[in-house]
C-alpha cells in the first residue's frame, strides 16, 4: 500500500516543489511537527527553522515564515522565504545572524518578534556549525 501524500511548496515567484512524499517535518509555532499520510487536517504558521522532506530523496530547506495547510492527504506550504539548505552559504548565514542580533537588541520589539528572531538566530547558528 502506498504511504505517500502530495506536497506542494509554493513561493510568490514559482512552484518550488510538487511531488509525492513519505513525510515532512515543519517548524511551526507549536513546535516541530511531522506530517504523515492521513494526518488530521491542519492549518498553521511556519516559524524560522528547517523544513525536512522525505520522499524519493531527502531534502532540507531553511524557512523563515509561511503558512501550511494539510487536507485530504495534500500538504501545501506557502512561503516567500524558503531556501534549499545547500544554497545557504556560510558568509550569508553570518550576515543574517548579525542582522538578526541587531534587530533583537531593539527595545521596542514585540514579544512575538523576539520569539521569531530568536528562532532564526538559533536555526542559522546550527546550520553554520
């Protein structure tokens, strides 16, 4: 029996990925969540983190934000900031971390913004190791 479901990752410019996969682990505000075949319907928001896909091949993406919808064994991920992990370079990561630290130091930053920027820094630091 087939244990795959449909995945579509869409950016404003193009469809990044459209294929059948075994599982997708997403970084959501509720925590990391793995979606498998016949998962309950779900709508959530992405926070900065690593999106992991297991299908015909394994792939990982750095994502900053977006929305996720799972229904009828179709997972749709909409994000304007999704980058294949192999395209994230060390010097870019260092600059993104420094820019995020400057933003985090601002006094008028909301708690939500602090949460998001902190996750971005943590994720980028792990990638940069």
